[in-house]
């Protein structure tokens, strides 16, 4: 590889099971950094807090009402 070539990133770095449904090479559909951030929050228990759960439910209900 020359100095001007970029190393190819592995598609396995983000997404896990999500890559079954969405191609990692399509950045317009999935923001992989957001996926990684959410996975880290899940692992730390962030979404188990009562105030966060309430906000999540409100956001989900609002999104469902739009469709």
C-alpha cells in the first residue's frame, strides 16, 4: 500500500446484527457512530434510568403517531 492509499475499514467494526438488514457501506441510511454510541449507552445501563425511559417512550410514541 502506498502513502496515498487509504486502508480499507472493516465492515464488521459497527452494526453487528444490524448489518443483516442495512449495508454498512450506505452512510445515508445509518449513522454508524450513533449506533456505536447507543450500544455503549446500553452496555452502561443508561437506558434503564427512569427519566431516560420516559423520554424514549415519548419519542417512540411521537414517531409512531407521525406514520
